[in-house]
């Protein structure tokens, strides 16, 4: 009792940071977690895990560090653990960037044992009992956790973030859905190389080239969009048609969107609605919440991956080229950083929301 | 009379090649003309023109040759002329790859003086009296020339080819229009750097980047598609929604297409219809006509610019990723070489059609 | 007298910032100046100049901003002036990133009128009376200013920084020269696109390509190296053989160096000497001086432009691949950020040195 | 006896093609072999081998075809075999593009059993009994085969081609060695992605980047150059200092060379000597021998990989930027296609030489 009180006070006073583990810490998304959490005020990296091959090495030796310079201290000197329960004893919150196959096995096992997990893996995103949360869009889906615990008999819980490409699509659609209603979405993406992780795409496949295909991505875009935009346990009932491409950019997923609305509109209205979008995380002032979350640019040639992916440290979403196709169809382009907002950063924002709600 | 008879016999026997000029020969499209016409059986380069700055120099010195190695003989040694009527005295057919502004002034003047012009410029494409011809799609539009001459009081004539991005879109839509009917098209393009000509896109703007905008291109895609797919003087009445991108590939424009048909369909039917498409130029056996003009690939990750742009020497069109979105909407990706099929090669095919029809 | 005293006190107390102008502020190097000076403790941007075309516009409208997002406040809202004396009335220090031709005319005129100029232009670098200063290498060359003023009858003065490629070469050679002596240098560079400014290199010239030539660059590398490594007015007498390349990287010039020393050496000794290099600016603690200025990496595949160009905010120099070719020849690779350390940042460091020496 | 006579007559008359196998046929170099040999007048592909994983599949399904379009007929329909002796029963000549480790085991075993092997692998290049042959440079090394067979007790034999980077270096050095003598070579390479094979270099490692290291490459450049330029069994005794880079080009290795000669020279003399170089294969008129083998360009910015790698179908070598550093040191840049001249094509030329010498 005293301990809980103390913990509560500590949280309030911000004196104590929550101990976290990063699973799959040597991968590309894991590296983003390490970078973002190394200076985070509420979370403290206690454990870094990776595959057997990396276990036992210092993080700086185990990770093929791709973010420039060297991994930040003190993570760089931490010894990487194998991804096993034993490694996680003192951990209060688990960020999982495991490959899907490993996530399928490890995550439910950890949730059962009482761990609280925020996962970037696609393994359980479409599980009807797992909320897929973008804090700006569907924070109310946090309520699904309760039923999840009951039905799955888990002491902990599992929350997913969406696919990195779904993220900017859904964040830009949400204010349109609220203001104008949505009938149908057609989208084509141009996705960065880092979206495929490391090793990922071979240079011989992508230099002077574009690949009009990413395995499973179009299906994810369609299914995740309606799950997130819907009510808990009740997806939105609209068609989402998608074609995807891999292009030779390092970071930043760009989508062209044709959205059929339920009401007539003016482009300036759409821009205003996007600019004024101030959802829960921004109103709460969550630490990693970009404000405004959507930047709307008026230039005719933006957003561009290299110029706009770092808006608000990579946590924001940039919209441009808003135009009217016909009385009901608006078109625009939207971009966000796929490994920050679309993966590690997006997950950290979920964790900040959970913390604010006293769930971690 | 005798002369005409002789000419006729020569043409029949193939002994004589038609003398042609290339206007704007030092530009990127001009270079493709030079390359393709240097070994053409029916056309012979007699005159190469360019701006004042290049005039008087050998072609190999005037052109910043971008196609590898050196310009072909004998063009490489020809003296570049300034783009003026005087330079064209012995020329029977003019291929114009002038910049739009120059084309606006020069082309009508030449047509008035009796020259027969096939132009890659956008200047007159939307002129209601100028046929914009893709031989596989609308060869009947050649008939517009008669009224053009009358109403414009031209002794010669002017025929345009379409925008390089319109080309693969329209060639792939034509058999679908014929077989299933068309209600609506949504398309997003990924366009190569050579589409912007030379100098064109700065490397600092495009390395590790994508630009979601090309000036005037979306409007062209919309307007040209319906003009070409329609009857002479009567555009097809369907909406074409387009968003365009410049991507860091050298050659090859890729489009994702969502086409709403008038009839239900099976993907395999669509593939069959595309594969069996054998329009006039292929039936006539025109020299540059690729056969089949459309290659349909079954792999899930094709067409790709670098791997597929050279199909049939860059004159063919490659379709892939054919899929069914819903009962009426088919989606697919389509690619063609923008400076061969989409510009110089496409114009040469038009000229071969005109020659076969005894118009040049 | 009182005023000078006050100025002195202000400088000491850091209350007053020196008013500076950036000439050529819309160019790529000008943009780096704007970015670096927008948060500089000692310098305050008062005037931004550019060509006639940009004059009268807000900076954010005049500059094709290439550094991501938007130009920083308050520069973004400043009105760009034409590059003329009248615009500079309240300015104490001038950073010139003018194109060479403009610099040739403008800089001496300004120096004559009393302006203190630090220039990134190549125009006067090889002028025997103009010191070309890399603060870590030849701070004593500041003494050349006195004779410069006398002989040129200038009220102000002109100091140059070196070519962006010379910078990492010379910084890495200096400690070797001091410790081992130098007989001969052979170097081959791989230079980034931003080194050519904007517009600079066309994408069609460099995608899937390398250009083994940069106009005047090899000559500069040779001449500047010996000028900087020598005494004031007395260049070092050693041969410097150079071949240069433009490669498709955005930022960061990489050089391979084969240096023939005067003494036998062990690679570990060379590494130690480089690591322990702590020249004047680092000892003085100049604001922009990276410490250590040289990072020596032990991995076999570093430095790499994308991973290492931002070492110490782009002000440091990264060396790797130190090896012994024979008893006297050491080889290594060295990298620095060409528009930060190699241009704007390098010039600001010069200005900080001049300020510390009470010359501005 | 009759059979040999018949064979002789067939060879003379060119009626019969020699049956060849390609080991490692699905790899990138294997693909070049398939492409080049599919239309070769003297060699006929009979067997394609690859790893266990590919065995049993049609070639077009087993190979991730990277050369554009589809693999040529009839190879595309051939069934890939596992790399075992049993698969090679009817084969007269073996082209091996096995990975080094596999080559180490397989090649001697095949040579022992009587197979004649031309190998692109590095496994045995530095074996003192294995000739490493560039037909233009050291055709006399073919004579080493006799001693090889004796000492190794092989019924067949093994001939290597050099590393792909050594190739242009040595071809350009040979005429200089003959005309001026050679004292010392310093070289820095910029090597294409295809040199690393497939999968090879990850896109995340090389987009907007350069890697100043390739495992083992500098050592190979040094050792191979002196072995090839020397007499059989007696390497040339000069130092070769090399630094290497991987750059984001698809094909074409570029080298900057500083060569110290034994005699004074004029750049024009060097150019003449290179241009007039007409070694044995060119004098013999071997089918794949480019003539002239060396193209010397006078432009200040050539050779460039994308513009010059296809000189003579990728079999030639392009030199440019010839200049004089001092009385004895000439500098130049040299380029050749690394998977054609530098690998498959270079090996085929070796085989043509062996055929001409009646060794296959």
C-alpha cells in the first residue's frame, strides 16, 4: 500500500522513470527506440534484447548502427540479452520491435506472464481483442484492454501500433471523417527503404528503380485503416483501395489520397480542418505529441520525404497538394517519418498515453 | 507527274528514304530521335536544328550526349542549324521536339508553309483541330488533318503525340474501354527524371527524395486521356483523376491505375484482353510497332522501371499487378519508356502510320 | 574611448552580439550560414543579401530552402537586400558566400570601405596578401591582415576559408606534418553534390553515375594545401597530387590520402597523433570548435558520408582506415561536412577566432 | 583418330559449338554468362548449375533475373542442376562463377577429373600454378597450364581471370609498362554495386552514401596486378598502393591511377600508346575481343560509369583525364564494365583464346 502510494507520488513528481525493455533492439526500429528513449523523461532503458547471435555483446558492437555516428550512451555499453522472460525481471513496460514471427510466439507469452507490451509488430494487429492505437485517432480503443485480459486470461496486456504507412493515412483521414464523413478512399503510397528494415531492400533492386509491390502492405492498409477509424470492436464500413511502391528514399512514407466525402467541401475548409485538428494527446500535452500534429503546406510541390519527414522531430504529419477533384472527392498528399512516427516514436506516444491513463 | 510516279515506286520498293529534320535535336528527346532514326529504314536525317547557341557546331559537340558512348554516325558529324525555315528546304517531314514556347511560334508557321510536322511538344495537343495520335489507340484521328488544313489554311499539317505519361495509361485503357466500357479512372504516376528533359531536375532536389508534383502534368493526363480515347472532335466523357510524382529513376514512367468499368470482370479476363490487344499498327506490321504492344506480367512485383522499360526496345507497354478491387474496379500498374515510346519512338510510329496512309 | 570600453565590457559579458551580414544568403552555403547563425551567441544576422531577382522578397520566399522544413526565425521573415554597400550600413562583420565572379568585384570594394569580411568564395584565396585560414591549422596567418591592409590600402580586411575539399585534407595532415614531417601527398576525393551549390549537378548526370572531374578543384587542392600548411607568405614546398570525383551523395566530402612522411611510423602512432591533436581553437574553447576536432575510427569501413558527416554537428573531421603502405607512406580516409565545416561553419569558426583576437 | 580429325574439321568450319556448363548460373555473374553465351557462335550452353535450393527449377524461375526483361531462350527453360560432377557428363568446358568457398572445393575436384575450367572465382587466382589470364595482357601465361597439370596431377586444368577491378587497371598499365617502364602505381577505385554480386550491398548502406572499403579488394588489386604484369611464375616487382570504394552505381568500375614511369613522357605520347595498343586477341580477331580495346577520351569529365561502361558491349576499357603530375608520374582515370569485361565477358575471351590455341 505504502509502496503504491510512493510510486504514485513518484510518478506525479516525475522523479522516477519507468523501466523499459526494447525487444529486437538491434534492428532498425529498435535503433530508433534506443535513440528516442535515451533522453526520454519518463522511460528508462533497462534491457535490450536481440537474437541469440547478438546476445552477450555490447549494444554498440551488436547493432549495425544506421542512424549516424555512434549509438547514444548509456545504451551503447549495455550488454544485449537474448529475448527471454528471464531477461525482463525488473521491467515495467516492454517495447517490442520483434520480427513478426518471433512476436507471434513471444508477445502472448509475455502478456500472459503479466508484462505490459506496446508492439510495433504486425503479428496481432488484426486480432479483434488487440487495440491498434494511434493516440491522435482512437485513444478510446485503450478500453479494449479490459476485455482482452479477460478473454485471453492475460495478467499483462498487448497494445499494437499500426503499420507505418497506415499512420499518416489515418491521422489525416480522422479530421475529415469527423467533419465531412467518409465514403471511400483510394490511395497510392511511395514508401522509403527503411520501411523494409535491415537488411531489407538490396541496392541492386532499387537504384534507378521503383518496386510497385510490398508484401502484405496493401491488405494491411485496407484492414488497419477501418479498424482504427472505427469504434472498439467495430471497424468503419468503407472501402479503402490501395497500391503501394517501394522507392529509393531512406526515410519518409508519402501517400497520395483520393477521399470521397459525404458532404461537399471547399479545399480551404479541408485545410482548416486539418490545421485545427487538436486531438487528445495534444490537449493532454503528452511529451512526444507534436503540436500541431498535422502541418498543412500551401506550396504546390510539398510534402517531400527529405524536406518534410523531420517535421516535429519526425512525429508530425505533413499534408500538401489539397485539391478538389469533384464535389465530393478531395485529393491530397500526406507524409510522415516511417520509423519515428510510424514505428518507434508512435509506440512511445502510445506508452505515454497509457502512462497518463495510469495503465503503466 | 512522272516525278510523283517515281516517288510512289521508290516508296513501294523501299529504295528511297524520306528526308526528315529533327527540331530541337540536342535536347534529350532530340537525342532519342537521332538514335532511333540513325538506323531507320524509311526516314533519313537531313537536318538537325537547335538554338542559336548550338548552331554552327558539329552535332557531337553541340549535344551534351546522355545516351552513353557517342552520338551515332553520320548525325554526329552533321552541322547543327538554327531552327529556321531556311534550314529545312529539302525536308519532307519534320519531327519537332522543340520546347513548348518555341513550338508555339515555329510549328504553325512551318505548317502554313507546307511542312508536315509530327510534334512531341505540348503546345498544340489540346488544339481541337490538332489530332493527338497514338497509333495503337486512335489512328482514325488522322482524319482530322483534313479539317485542320481547311480551317487553319495550312498547306502542311501538324500532328501531336500525347504526353509521355498519358501514353501507357491510354494504351492500357483502350482494350479495357472496348471490352468492358469505362466509367472513371484514378491514377497515380511515378515518373522518371528524363521526363523533365535536360537540364531538368537538380540532383539536390531528388537524391533521397520524391517530388509529388510536376507542373501541368495532372491536367494533361486528364485532358489528353479523354481526347485520345474519344472520337475525332469528341472527347470521351469520363472523369480521370490523377496525382503525379517525380522519382529518382532515369527512364520509365510507372502508373498505378484504378479503373471503374461498366461491366463486372475477372482479372484473368482483363489480362487476356490486354494480351490479345492487336491494333492497327501491329496488324499493318509498321516498322516500329511492338508486337504484342502490351506485355502482361504475372509476377507480383512487376513492372519495374529498370527491368521493364526496354521491353520491345522501349516501344512496348508492360502491365502487371492486375487485381480486382470490387465488382467494377480493376487495378493494375503500367509502365513504358518515356523518351522512347513516350516521345521520340512514339512520334516515329505516328510518322510510319502517316507514311503507310500516304500522307507523308 | 568610453564607447570602446563599453564594447569591451559587452563582449566580455556576452550581452551584445556582433551584427553580421550574409552575402549570397539564398544560396546553399548562404542557407547554412542562416541556419548556423540563427542561434549563435555572438553573431546576429542583420542583413541578408542576394541577387537582384531575390531582392525585396522575404527570405523564406526568396530562398529555395534545401535544409528541410522551413528557414529558421527570424531570418525567414527578413527582407532580402540586393548585394550593395548601402544595405550594409549597420553591419560589423560580413560573411560572404557570393559566387566567385561577384566576389571578385564586391569583396575588395567592401574591404576598401572598411568592412571586415570572411569569405567562402575562391576569388581571393590564392591572393598572396589574403590569409586562407583554418583555425585549427594556421591561426597565425591572421597576422597577414596587417600587411594586407597596408599594401591594398583597405580600411577593412578580407579573410578566406579554404576550399571545402582542402579542409579535411589539411586538418588531417597538420598533426602528421608536425609529428612526422611530410614529403608528398597523393589524394583522391569523392565529393558530395552540395559542393556544387544549387542548382549544381543535374540529376540526369549523376544518378547511377560518378563524374571524375570538378572544374578547378584539383588545382585548388594542390595550391591551397601548401599555402595553408606553410608559413604566412611562404607555402610548404611539397607536391600534392589530386584527382577528384563528384559522387551521388548529398553532403560530406571523402578523401583517400597517401601521405609520404619523413620518418618511419606505426599506424597506431598516427592514430594517436591524430586523436591527440588539440590546436588553438580547441584550447581557447571557441564556441564552434569541435573537440576533439579529429575523430579516428577503428572500423574497417568508416568514415562514410551519411554516417559520419554530422560528427560534432558537421564541424569535426573523421578519419579511418589508417594503414601503412611502406616504411614512409601512411594511407587513410578522411571525411568532413562540406557545407558546414567546409564552408559556412568553417567561416564562422574563423570569425570566432578573429573575435577572440579582438579583430572584429 | 577419326574423331579428332572430325572435331578439328568441325572447329575449322565452325559447324560445331563447344558444349559448356555455367556453374553458379543464377548469380549475377552467372546471368551475364547466360546472356553473353546465348548467342555465342562457338560455345553452347548445355548445363546450368546452382545451389541445392535452385536445382530442379527452370532457370527463369530459379534466377532472380537482374538484367532487364526475361532471361534469353533457350536457357530460360533449362532445368537448373545442382553443382555436381554428374551433371557435367557431356560438357567440354566449364565456366565457373561459383562463390569462392564453393570454388575452393569444386574446382580442383573437377580439374582432377579432366574438366577444363575458366573461373571467375578468387579462390585460386593467387595459386602459383594457376594462370590468371587477361588475353590482352598476358596470353603467354597459358603456358603455365602444362606445369599445373603435372604438379597437381590434373587431367583437366584451371585458368582464372582477374578480379574485376584489376582488369581495367592492368589493361591500361600494360602498354605503359611496355613503352615507358613502370616503377610504382597508386590507385583509388570507385566500384559499382554489381561488383558485390546479389544480394550484395543493402540499399540502406549505400543510398546517399559511399563505403570506403571492400573486403580483400585492396590486397587483390596489389597482388593480382603484379602477377599478371609479370612473367609466368615471376610477378613484376613494383609496389601497387590501392584504396577502394563502393559507390551507388549499378555497373562499371572506375579507377584513378597515378603511375610512376621509368622515362619522362608527354601526355599525348601516353594517349597515343594507349590508343595504338593492339595485343594478341585483337590481332587474332577473337570473337569477343574489342578493337581497339582501349578507348582514350579527350573530354575533361570522362570516363563516366553510366556513359562509358558499355563501350564495345562492355568488353572495352575507357581511359580519360590523362595528365602529367611531374616528369615521371602520369595520372589518368580508367573504367570498364565489371560484370562483362571484369567477369563473364573476360572469361569468355579467355576461353576463346584457349580455343584458338587448341586447348579446348
